[in-house]
């Protein structure tokens, strides 16, 4: 079965997405693109929540791209079960997966270039969760999520 990544972007992440999609295909990832395809201004939460909803089902990992990655990460992390990580270096991408079992990577198209973004994405996708003491910490986060007053 092919590995799958669900990708979305707003207008500010469009060019970076276009740079990264060929690498995903080259690395053997099946891509589902839920992002905008034009340069006209759109609302990033619509795209972040679409990807987060899919990732929360546990079937895929996500990649979200906007100007800084901040808005996408804030919106995606509102969905229970999503651990979206904004990364601007390869070590953070590795740690997000290895220690935090992040399932969505957020990148900023206006703050990092395509080569660095490609290396960050590669580090994220090629790293497995280590479990152990890290699972105990994720369990605490999951309990807090369940206990949240806004949880439905």
C-alpha cells in the first residue's frame, strides 16, 4: 500500500507546494491535494481543518503550507488527535515525529526556501515515533484534550 500525504495550502503557500509535490512523488508518496490552486486570497483555516479532519481519522499524514505556517498550525491543532508541528529546520522536524508523534507538518512559504523545505519534509516523513517515555507525555495531552470544556 502506498504511503499517503494529504496536502493543503492557502495562497501564500501555493508556490512552495508546487516546489514540494514532485519530491513527494519521487519519494513514493501518494498525494491528495486539498489546497487552493490560485493566487487569490483565501482563508487558511478552511484548508487546515480539511487536512486535520482527514489526519484525525488516522489514515494519513498532513502537510500544510501558508505564509509562515503559524496560522495553519494553530487551526489544525484545534482538531482532536492532530499534532501539527510548525518546523523551520530539520532537527525540529525529526523531533516532532520522534518525540511528539506529529502527524501534520506546517511550513511557511514566505520564511523558508524550497530546498530547506524539502529537507525538512524529508526528515519529517522519514522519522518514526520512538514511543517509550514520549508516549506517556502524549497520553497526558490526549487526556487534556478529552477533558477540554469545549470538547463535543
